[in-house]
C-alpha cells in the first residue's frame, strides 16, 4: 500500500486577501473575550513597522505570526503581537518556523531585542518561546481581559 503523501508547508508574507482565513484561525485559537477584534487585527497586519508571516498547507492557511518594531531611546525593539496555529496543524514545528521568520524580519529592521506577553497558564506557548531562547523577564498582573496574568519573555536578536 502506498504511504499518504505528507503535504509541505509554505511560508510567505501575508497578503490582504488572507485576512478571512487568518481571522478564522484567531477564532479557533481564542474565545471571544480574548480575541483581537477584526478591525484591530486588520490594523495590526497593515502597520508599516510590522511583518506578518503565514504558513500555508495545500492552499489553506495553517498559522501566522505578527511582529512589529518601534524605535526606543536605546534602539529598535520588536514585539510579538501574536502567534497562532490552527489546532489541526499543531506540533509540526510550524510555530517555531514562524517565530524564526518573525525574528529575522525584526533583525532586518535593525531590532536588537524582541519581547512578548504570554498567559501564565499557556504552557505550550511558553515552551515554544523557551525553545527559541526566550527568557523570563517579568510578570504583568491581570493583563488579559479574563483577569489572567501575563508573563513577559524576551531575547536579544543577536544569535540565530
Ligand atoms: C503555541 C502554539 C502557537 C504552538 O504552535 P505549534 O505549531 O503547535 O508549535 P510547534 O510545533 O512549532 O512547537 C515548537 C515547540 O513548542 C513547544 N510546544 C508546542 N506545543 C506544545 C504543547 N502543546 N505542549 C508542550 N510543548 C509544546 C515544544 O517545545 C515544541 O517543540 P517539540 O515539538 O520539538 O517538542 C499553538 O499551540 C497555538 O496556536 N496556540 C493557541 C494560540 C496561542 O496561545 N498563541 C500564543 C499567544 S502568546
């Protein structure tokens, strides 16, 4: 019997035409109290100092990451707005590759540091960030709409 052919993942930058699929992933990942609303999500993908990377499998969006960067007193700092993978396509290394690409875009924008918030109970995301070299840099009480606390993770953008 022939083995089923494994579909490959295509990584590319976001196009506005991806928005409905991108937002469907947001809806699959977060309940309504925690979701970015459609308008805000659209704005995030359109900001000049940002990059949205997508992962596509057989023409279907499987995940995305949005990174943005800002000039601060001590240089350019990047921030991961969100990273999300459709539940159907998890644990295949997609988020890790999206994160690597987001870091690369931030580096190209001359960011030297990248940081993010993550729900303290989100063990999967925390393990992902730690696997990419992020370290714990703080805690934000009641950061999320549901009252959950956030942890802050960050890393320098000097290494790979
Ligand atoms: C967090 C999330 C993006 C991970 O996506 P993913 O594509 O499944 O992650 P990857 O397959 O790239 O995993 C990379 C590493 O992260 C860690 N990881 C990912 N999911 C994990 C889980 N469920 N449990 C434990 N570790 C996990 C592992 O270290 C994994 O490496 P390994 O598979 O070699 O052990 C995904 O679970 C998701 O979309 N969650 C909902 C949205 C969300 O919470 N986003 C984070 C916002 S801060």
